[in-house]
């Protein structure tokens, strides 16, 4: 229960080590920060990549151009600097805004300083959408806005995040757990139980569009597992449509595997398979806000079993993602259980299998 939660540094300290030591599944050797060897993936940044197509169209001091792989429209200012990127088939867009720094000093030394703001558009982007009224209205509202974006939402659930309540008194943000402690020894000795969705965190019923009503479990109050975290941030907070399961309706499915294999959004790193040989050979096309999918657990068969969101480059040049994890007990960019890097040969970099832009 949320009222009995201890501070996260305690959970990830001696208590965590004792629990992990008794687990038949988690091993410190597998999840050490980085293995020695040559870096096997590259990250040169998507915004300067690709090949321009067509002729740039000027509108006042702003210039539009098209890039490929993936197909996208890029808006630049009179100084030539990128102001926004819009990907065909996706509703998430990256806008350039005031610099921010995201950090989690209790769990990692990494700091991500970025001018990227990721927001959800009311419609999917298509070539020429810059001429549409819906886009002109949306961009006029958000081009200089400091209103909370998707990254701001995400960091409202990390360790120490303050509680936020809506007009009805429902806690919709604040330090989140991953899930209840697994005290039964079930599910192969996992440290914490999965299957805590966003409505478990909220503690309220949630009516889905297919008529299903999500029923929160009191045991899972203030808890969101990896896919529940993404559904909270992109769905409940940013209002991307949500499915009640992996099979019912359209929108964002319930599980990491469902999200990775769904038709929602655009596949940036297409899923080739789940084996180590199917790891993407390069991650050049990733940009902030992309969902990244991992194969961590052999017990889940052909299913992908973890999802996170690309945050950006840290001050050392590594591409960092944020996700909800059982070892640190909640959303994090931390290094407990494996560094949050998508480049190099660390635990998560090696288990990356695909990526999607919603």
C-alpha cells in the first residue's frame, strides 16, 4: 500500500540486495553497467540525418523541408536551426524550446540537458499537413508554450516527485511504485509483481472505449509497471487513445509486447526478432519521445517484455531512456539493474529489439 511505502533508496539498498540475492532469476553479473568491448551501436542523432527530398518551402522566416528514413517534415527558423520535426503517420512531435535538465541523483550520475519538447498532435502527420487548419491552430498554441509536455509528465512519477491532485481529489501524479513486493515466491522469483496499470495508480475505475471498465486493485495503489507507465504518460495524461487490452479496439495496447507489435504509430526500428542477433545494428533514427522495446526475460517466450521512452543524450553523449522498473521500484533513468543507455554494450542496449514513434 502507498501509505506503507519506504523511501526508494532504502528499497534499492540492503533490502534490495537481500531480495535479489535470493532470486533465481536476477543476477548482478548480467546487469553490470557496461561490458568491455567495442561499442556495437551508433547514435549520431536523427535531426541531422536522412536525405532531403523536394524543395524547401518558405513561410515568412520559417523554412519547411522533407527528410527520409523515416519520412518527416522539418521546420527550421531563419537561422537554419531546427524548430520542430513531424513524422509521417505519427502524432508525437518534437518542438525546440527552453533548455531543461532531467536528472535523478539518487539513482544515477547521468543528466540529460535538452531543448526538445515532445507533444501530442490532434491528428497524425502527413506530408503537407503544415497547410491544414488543425495544425496551424495547434502549432500557434504550442510553439512557444512552457505547458507540461510528455517529458514533464514522465518525471512527475520518479522518486521524490511531489503529489498532484485533480479537482476531485484524485492523485494523478507523484512518486510511483513499479508494483507490490512479491512475497510469495511466485512468477519465478521476481522482486515485484507486474500488471499494475495507470488506473491502479489512480485508484479509480477507468471506462475504456470498448465498454470495458478498468478496476483498480488496492494492493497496486500508486503503482505502474513499464507499460502502465507509458499508458499513464501518453494515454491518461497526454490523451493518446488507450486499449483495454492487447486485443480490443484501437490505440495503445496494454503490454510492451502489444505496443511493439501493434499498428499504432510508425516503426522506427522495425522488429526483426527476439534473439540477440536481432538487436538493431544502429540507432541513428531514434529521437526524443520514441518508444523502445526490449527482450529481457527468456521465460516470456516470443514476447517482448519491457518498454521505455527515449529521453535524449546525457552530458556524456549517451542516449538515455526512462522506464518503470522493478529493481528501483518505479519510473527511472537510473542505473540500478542496468544503466539506462541505448548505445554501447550495457544490459538494456544489448536487449533492445525495436522502436516506435506514436
